[in-house]
C-alpha cells in the first residue's frame, strides 16, 4: 500500500496501548480463572468479537449516527460536493491503489468548520466547512481526510476505542468488587478486628487502584495525543503528495482566521489531538517551497 505513513508508522501508540489493554484484560481474567491459557483464549475471543464489530459496516454505521453524518440529499449539494470529492478520491486511488474503493462522502449539519474520516469508507464534512471553504480548499481538506484513510488512522482509532471500552468495563468491575468488599467490611468492622483490617486494606486498595488508573490514563492520553498530532502531519503530507497541498494550506489559513484560540493549559496542550494550525501551515509551506 503506497502512502507516506502506513498503518504501523502512523499508529504505533494506538497499537502499543491496545496491546497493554489486552495484557491487562488477560491478567484480570486470570484472577478469576487461575488458568493462563483459558484467560488468553477467552480474552482473545472477546477482543476479536469487539474489534470485528467495530471494523464492520455495523460499527461504522453506529459511529456515523453518533457523529450525525448523513448521506447527501439535495441536488445542489450533490452537484457541488460530489465532483470535488471524486476529483480528490481519484488522485488518492492513483497514489494509493489499495485504498478502499468504496469510500463515500457524507455531510453533517453542524456549523463547526470541520471534516472527519471514520472506519474504512466514511468521509464527512460539516455544513460549516462547506460554507467556510472554497471548492479548492475543500479539496485540500478532503485530501487530508483520505490521508487518514490511506494510513489506517481511522481503523486504528476504532480499535483503540474498543480497547478503551474494554478497559473501562474491567475497571468498573474492579471498583464494584472493591466497593462491595468495603461496604461489607465497614458494616461488620465493629464486630471483629480481622474484618476491620480487611476493610482498611480494601480502602487502601481502592485508593491505589484509583491513583494508578489516573496516572496510567494521563500518560496514555499524552502518548496517544502525541501519536495523533504526528498522524495529522502525515495526513497533511498525503494531501500534498496527491496534489492538494496548496489547497490544504489555504484551508488551514481559513481555519486559523475563524478559530477562536484561547490560552491552553499545559495539560490541554499535552493532550491536544491536533498540532498548532500555524505549525501545520509552516510544514506545508516548506514542502511547497521545495517543489517550487
């Protein structure tokens, strides 16, 4: 598959974190089964089922519904948007022949200036983006989103969401068990010293679990955000490689004008999924200058 990034290069952190989630799930299942083989098989089956659903047309439809992405209905929208999309899509297929051959364009009625790609064959633009960008600028934006498709970013994100969901479920179960133990121990603590000790240990265990989860999720968010920002640069580069770098640069200038920036905290910057728009513009300008 010809692309500037590739699935592993563009999504190394998502895959690394998914492996951690899987290993953690195996460990938790092992606590209940006391058999490592059964734990591995059971966890693999559950994860395979969840990932299969997430990457299936059903999972993609669910995400589209959640994001409010719908088919293009009116003839005016079709006449304007579809030729723009097809032009960019044809260049993407020439550059990356193995890209999905059935990617469809959808629209959302949000007035936010945005576009996104989902799963294996969904690209969506907002009504706000249609109004804010010229036809050429939309081509640059769509080239960027098809870059995410070509690099497998959209599939990696769905896999990561499965890992997040499974991890959240496991944490919920662990906290529930600890709460039950603590409640029972508190109710009986006045009657037995051993029960009091159990209650105290349960309380400390819950504090330790909560602190560990907070620290782990913070570190994970920072690393995944770093990966996401890197993927954004690669998607920008993909738009440039298929011939829409100048258009994307112009669109990014529009975004920088219509956005309402505010001073972000250090934590917000560390967890930001996108680089500074100005940094993306600078990078594109450097690429365009080299080929001028």
